[in-house]
DNA sequence: ACGATTGTTGCGAATCGTTCGCAAGAAATC
DNA sequence: GATTTCTTGCGAACGATTCGCAACAATCGT
């Protein structure tokens, strides 16, 4: 059973973000996203719901949410493109494993982040706030194939 | 005493990369780099040594080296810009900690990578080949300052 | 409920970083 | 040193993102 948590909109409100219709649409669509969306994909979905919404607004909103730590920006190892992808910052940190052969993205979660955060802080005094932990390699299925594509 | 290792040029030769003057210049300059260089910075330095060198050649070479796994591409949390930064792939993996206040970049090395690689593989079957592990946060010095810049 | 205030939007042009297509040139191979 | 194959310079084009500004909308105080 999924953990009940605050919606993105609630968290935006808590951060004092002025709630416009455009932002509501973008936030809802991020909540419902079934895959990693880049800015253009967000724009396309947003236009579907409110055709007046402008690309620049999408960029501005994503940047804002990123700065507030509500959304994380991913590169997914730039496998498919140079674009950035966005996801709501999850309650449990996960890492992104991108299979460079088939493109699948695995997202194991676990105490990676807590462990790393503690370790980094203990060893360097640095206080991590956000992290991007991505790996490229081969998923189990692709690894067993011997072609070197 | 630093560990003696192959130069980038030697490694390029070993990979069968055709050694042009341009590539030699770029490789040397990456070896000597004292900070993280983006493509434009590489281009500027390269032009200094051989004014005929073209920006496109710099991009092509960096991409090539990246694909061969000789050079790693970093974002440094996109703090300063959307550019990519390049560094020769070190013999000992390190992570990049970017202070979002003062911009300093710390690069602690340690068994992070080996530990993570093993753990990821054990838990998921994924075989990591390359990783980008960047964190944004506050360095020890900036953390002790209470302004919330 | 309303007006004042302040922040946000749409717009389309501009900017930034990067890649392209191609003819000329250079490295490696024979 | 001729042949093959890969690489380069060039400048235009590209894709992603940001800009500047006037119109507009959310919020706050009354």
C-alpha cells in the first residue's frame, strides 16, 4: 500500500508558491506521470489540458520546483538525448540505472542515499541536499547477451 | 608520490584512435588541466596552442573520448551553467560535491564506487560501467554561515 | 467584495551549447 | 608513395532554453 503523502500542490503551497492554473496543471501532470518527462513532454501534456499554456511557463515552473527541491532533474546519462527529465522528489531516494543497450531505466531504492549522505558528511563535512546518482551499464537481461552493441 | 599511469595519448593509441595534431593538443591540455573545463574552455586553450583548431573538432574529440570511456562528462549540478565539464577518467573514482553557495567543488575519492557497484549489482543484477555521482549542498565552511542564500 | 500590490504569464525573438554536411586534408596501411 | 580511410575546418543549422516586456491574475489588507 503506498504511503500517503502530501501532494506536490500542497507542498508548493507550503513553500509559498503562488498557485496559478498553469502551475496546478503542471503539478498534477507530474504527479500522474508514468515515465520520466522532459520539458517538451510536460509542455505537450500541459497544452492538452490548457492550450493557452506556454512553453516558457513550463520551463519556468520546472526550474522553480527544482530550486525549491520539490522536483529533481535527471539526465539519464544522456542516453537518448541531451534533454533533462523531471520527477517529483520522492520520499525515498532512488538511483537511476540506465541500460546503455536497451534503454531501460531501473530505479532501485534503498538506504543508498542515507548511507552516502552520512558517509560524505562524516568524511568531508559537506552537507548534501540534492544528489544525482546515475549509472550507465547493462541491465541483467542485456548483460547475458554477448553482442557488444 | 603520484601513481605513474598511462597518459591519455597512450590510452588513445591503445584504443586505436587516429592521432592527429588536434587530438594531441586536446589530450595534453586535458592532462594539464587544473580545474574542470567545459568544451568552450577546452576550445580556448586549444586555440592558444594551435589557432587553426575548430570548435567542432573539440566537440567531436570530447565526444569520442567520452564514448571510449577515457574522459568523463560532468554537470556539476548545473550550478554555473548548462554546460558540460570534462575530466580524464581517473584511476580512482571520485564523487563531485558542489557547494551551492560558494561554488567550490570537492572531489573525495574512496571506495564509494566499488562499494556502490557491488551493491547495485548484487541487488539488481545491473552491471554499472560508468557513473555520475554528483551532489549539491553546502561545504563545511558555508554550512556554518547562517544566511540562507 | 475590492483595489492595491506583487508575482506570473504569453509572446516571439534571442541566446546558448552543440551538431551538421561536405569538400579538402592528413594518418595509417600496403 | 599511392591508396584507403578517417578527420578536419567551415559556417550554417539545430534543438533546448531563456529573455524582456506589457498584459494579466493571485494574494493581501481593508
